C-alpha cells in the first residue's frame, strides 16, 4: 500500500515576520524545536518575537499569564485536530527528526516563495 502524502500544517498565520525577514535576505539559521511552540529556525524564532509585538492582544492590560495561556490553548487546540501528522511522519521515514526538519524547511521555503 502506498503511503499517504505527509501534510505539514502550521499553527501560525500564513504570513509572518519570519517570512518578511527571509525576503530581506536573512537565512534560516539553525533548526530548533521550541518547547510548546514546535519546530522553528533561528530566523522564524526571531520572527515570532516580531509577531508577538505586532499582535494587539500583547497590549491589552491583561496579566502575561493569561495571554500565554490563551496562546498555548490556541496552539494545543490546533494540533489536537492534526495529531496524526507525526504518526504519518514516523511511518514514512527512517529518522522522524530529520524528516520533520526537512518538511518544515521545505514548507517554509514554499510559503516564502508564495
């Protein structure tokens, strides 16, 4: 039986500051898996800081714990609907970490090109 195609989805919006940095010529940098945030590159990790600063909820007078929990719940909720992604990856690859890194970087490059 032929394996189903791997679908890589992102919890973040389709356009982000990491893409802007890429258009400006900033390279990927190293690949890292951030706790609770998932896979990223150095450029996209810095871009997430820019995304947080540009998000209006950052400036609402709420305790930081509330906004952190809200963002965490949003991410967990998104991935709860896509929990089979990693299982697919394990089935079709010898080394899931390397495969996830390659899928993430290829998907990021595709999004930047669009």
